[in-house]
């Protein structure tokens, strides 16, 4: 098992998604592990409305903050396809590791919400080594994250 296999297993990646690149950027402080995930050319993706498997129409490169790799920040970058469903037209797919519109992976969001449940946002952001405005850039983003994670991470009576 090589390092890509180990990281794929850790991320729970399944076909068509694969780790295509990994770089530990030692120019940054703290170091940054940058993972590139891609799907094979010609792969099909489920329509987010009906689930029909469709070919990619085009791609938009996106990056998500992931949980730290040891003490180093980790970012995932992937070209995310828009598909053309014959019933629903052109739709952006949702990648399996992040929710729609989020700049964080699901695992990072979950960890952040556990911290924010018990601590002020500024303290949680410091623990996560990020600016508090990146954690919750908007009230809408806060509501989206709470609604997603509240079943396992109830909102405190007065969130900071
Ligand atoms: Zn569809």
C-alpha cells in the first residue's frame, strides 16, 4: 500500500475519484499538504436531482480545507464537474467529501462544529489555526453548517 492508497482510504474516496497528486509545501508555515483529486476522463456522475449517471459538461476547480495532516494544514483541490442531465439540464454535482457551497470538507466542518458548540467562534478558529471570519463568513453559512450538523452537534443556546 503506497501513500496515495493510504490517503484515499483515509478520505474514503471511491471511484471515479482518485488521488492524482500530493505535495507537502514546506515553504508555508505551518506546512501545507495539498492533495489533488480527479476522476478518470470520461467518468459519469450522478445528477444531483434524479441520480441519473451523466457525462461531465465542464469543470470548475475548487479547494477545500481538510483536517490537519499531523500538525500541517491540509487542502484538497479537485476539478468539480457540471453535468448535463437530459431531464434537469446543467447541474453542478456535489462531491462526496464536501457539502454544496462549502469551502471545508465534511470532516473539517464536523470538527469545527464540535469546537464551536462549546467555545466562542474566535477560540475555535484559533484552535483550527484560521481566521474566525473564514470559519463563518456569513450568517447564512453559519445557519447552513448548524442545520447540517445539529443532529450530532446541537447548537448551544447562545452561539457566539
Ligand atoms: Zn437529472
